[in-house]
């Protein structure tokens, strides 16, 4: 009889007690179970000592890669031991990190810290409602804003006869059992990068909208960039109708630069969320924004932002260490990262072409997206989704895992800054072999 691997043995134990994957959005069930014991740079090892290249990077949180010594030392140096905060006592690290965000992020007149991206988005919704006295918000197809009932999934709605709520219907991969039936009636879900459509929605409903919520570059929907002038026009419309504009920079933040996408694209939102990479993989998030909105948390009656772990010292120390490394030597790490990532994207494209595949490839630093599709650019998810060969895309993903490299399903790669030319060359050799097999 074939001996059971350690992975099979631990998986049997796990399945008996733990119901489903620890984060169970659809798609992750495509992966066979792998139990990781440790990592270094862009490489990880499982309990059976198999080595993998990792292009999932903790879903983008691990911006510095694994076992980054400077980061670990900096975190340890800031904390003699783990200590706890409560609302009556604060850590001096809190102002250090807040001042860094204030320095780099154009919208950060005020800063507050929480634990996860999901919570940060919910605080933004509450602040916007309090500020405007309105209830509805607008979100967009392909944009992800966390796992709460009011932002998870819902199909895009282009019917302007009635309010364009995003209904939970067939084909919505984020449909969840147990959702409050009213939750999707808090927001409209419309196509992104389509200013004429947004204008029409606002002509009808502008006075009822508290917030427009979007990823400034739509990383979750295919690393789609805003069309020239789109964000500027959205900004003008928000000003015209008195709507709060929030950029959800939970992916773009610290990846596109220390000031987020807004510092690259030159449009300043009223509120911004940061999470994932902000603390190099330790749970931490932030909401930053305009003083008059954020100060609603200090007035009476006020906007409540409560949390046992808000501004906890380990998260603060980790954020301080991460930003410290990213800002060092005038952002030298970003320059190195760009060079190595370009080797990967150019090589990947060249291999696809050589094997006769038409490929869409678009990216920001650290978040690459591809599909087998005859497109040079996609402006939103609606552009690539109907014309992509999803079966071949999944064959490439699972083939890469067999070869020893993890990428995310639906064509996404999170490339962290520890990636080396050697890692890239290895990944390209694997890609070449898999593409040959899936022709
Ligand atoms: C843009 C964006 N916003 C919000 C979230 C939710 O963050 P978290 O998973 O930390 O709750 C995510 C997570 O993937 C995200 O990509």
C-alpha cells in the first residue's frame, strides 16, 4: 500500500474539524490542499518538503516576501514584548505611522487604524452616510470591497428603468447563503470606466447617493486602469452632487507607491482605505481622509469606530517597519521590483506568443493579470470576461502548481518585492512547459 504523505494525513485531521477553507470565496476550492511550514523570499515549503514559487503572496499582504530579516528585526526592536492597548492608553507608535501616511498619501488629512480591509470599507460607508445624511452608495462590477453582506457580489445592473441595485442572481460567483435580503438594496452596482452611464445614474439618483466606492485601478477585476479623464470626471460629479468619493486602495496601496494610486493618477478622493500590504502581512488597515469627514469620529453624537484591536502595537510596529523599508533610499526597492517584474511580464507574453496564444496582459506593480483573450486592453471586467478562454486559463494555473508555482485563479499573480531574476527565470521555464502541454 502506498504510504500516506504528511499532507494527506494532516488534511484528514483538518477536514474532520475545520469546515471548509479558512477563507472560502469561490475559486480557492480549485487548489488541492497544501500545508506550508515556512518561506523565504518568494519561495515556500510544505510539510512534505516540496518547494514552490509563490505568486499569491498572502493575497497581496506579503509585499516584502517571506522571512524578510530587516522587517522582522525592525518589528522586534519596536516591541519589548507584546503589549495591549485599550481606549484609555495609546501606543506612541500610533502617531509615527499616522504621520507617515499623512506625509505620503494626498488624501490623508486624518488617519485611523483598524484590522482588516473589510472593516475599513464599512467605516467608510458609515462615515459617508453620517456626512451626507443619505443612505445609498454606488459600487462597480469587478470591484471587491470585502466580505460583508452589503458589498459582497451582486450582479452588475445596467437597467436604468428602476434603481440599478446589484441583485444576487444566477451567475453571481459571490452569492452567499445567509445574506440579509435587504443588504444589496443599499447600493447600486454598475459598470466601471463608463462615465456616461454614471452620469445618467446620478441625473436620476444623485441627491440620494452618499458614497461612490471604487478601486482606483481595478485590480480585482483584471488590473484595469481608469480611462484617461475618468477619475477626474468622477471627482467632478461627486463635487457636483455632494457625494463622498472613496478609493479602496487595499490592493493598490503601497504597491503602486507610498502614496497609493492617487499619488500616481493625480486624483484625490475624500476617503481612502488601506489594508493588506500596509503592514507586510500582519493584520492591519487604515481609513484616511478629509478632516471634516474624519472628524465626525470626535464629535457628539459621533461616528463610532470601535475595535478591541484597533491601533494595536504589533500592527503599528509592522506598518512602521514596512513603510520604513519601502521609503528607504528614495524608494530603491520599488525600482528593483519594477525591473524584475518587467522581466516576468515580458517573458510571459513572449512565451504565449511563441506558442500561438493571444493573450491579454495588464498590471500594476505587484498585481499582474492575464487571460487567453484576443484583446490588447480591457477597461473593465465586462470587456474580458465574455471573450476569455477560462478553461485554458485554469489549465495554466493548475499546470503551474504541478510544476511548483502558485498563482491565483482567474489569471492573477501577486508578485512581491522579494522576487529575484532567478525566480522569474524558473517561473518562465515552468510556463513554457505548461503552455506546450495545453495547446
Ligand atoms: C480592494 C479590496 N478591498 C477590500 C478587501 C477586503 O480586505 P480583507 O480581506 O482584509 O477584509 C480586499 C481583499 O481582497 C480588496 O482586495
